[in-house]
C-alpha cells in the first residue's frame, strides 16, 4: 500500500473511533460521520485545521516529532499505534542522499569476537538484521557446522538461505516450521522499525508467509534471541544481532 494512502486511512480510522465526549469536546446535533472532525483533532493537537488536513492526506514534510506526539494524544493512540504513526512519517519523508557504503567485510570487530569466545558455556552467533551470520564462538561453529559449511549463496552464511534452500535444514531443526517463522519474522521486524532500510524491506516483502507458530519476542537488532533447537542433544544457542 502507498505510504501516503496508509497514513490517510490510519489517521481517519483512529479519528473515527474517538467521540467528542471522550475528547472532552461539546457535541452539537447529529454527525454525518462517527468520531471527531478534522478541525476538532487540530484543536486538540494545537495546530491549524489546514495543517492537520495536510498531514492526514499523507504530507509529512516538515512535521516535527512534537506535532506527531500531539496528534497521537489527540487520537488517544496506544503505544503500538504511536510507534506505527512515527514509522509511517519516516516512510514518506524525503531522505537526503547518502554516500554509498563500502561492502561490509565478513566478520565482526575483534572486541565482539573476544566476547563471543568468552562465552564458553553456550553456543553463540552474531547475525545481522538480514540474518547473515557474521561470527560465532567455537560452540556456535560446532553446533551450526552444517550451515556454516553448506550455506547456499554468496557472502556470509545466511540463516534464511539455509532454512529455505538447504534440504538438510529440515533434518537439522526439530521444529522446522518454527525456525522458518523466526527467520521470516526477524527481517520483517527490522523493516517495520526502519522502513527506509531497503534491503530488509525487499527481503521481507519477497519472503514466504510466516508459519503458524509465534515469532521470537523483542526487536532482533537490540536483544538476544534464542534459536530453534536442532536435532541434537546440545543446548540451543543464543544468537545476537549485529
């Protein structure tokens, strides 16, 4: 869906569910549409009616975070809806040209590798938001030796390519459906947190539909996530995003 259209539908639907009484406004006579009028949202947010109308139509150029916060309060958005509004605003704002990054080198900084090697009681892997496995400690390499040695495709071993393209993955994981759900959920979560990340966005848009099992809790780019247990007696490893 076009981001501007999604902003319009999102704000219109949230405006329609807030009654004047809930917002502390006087209501006079019948209304053609449910909820608040644009002018009333503008008053509650402390902006002009034309300015709010422009925002609701998807034009976020120059809209500050304080204005978005005020609109969020006026529409009584919950935490998830508040974050979604900010994500939509970032998606339609023009971005300044960025210098092209040099191709990332395989591996991680020595300090991160040192931390991995110090984890002697568990297998640990560092992966990117796109599930490129950049480094591991000795137990991590041993536990996932099949993936590291046989991963299909160029570049670092990638969990998604292994799960979906390597037939051995179905024997490796006890619950392949859960593993598939996890590797689809992580890039989609990364794309949702930063809609301007083109690589994650393209990956998640073309990835297979999620399985019925639940995705791991928490943003993968900031917290550790537990990998699915393979068909071995080894304790499941912890994987940390880069």
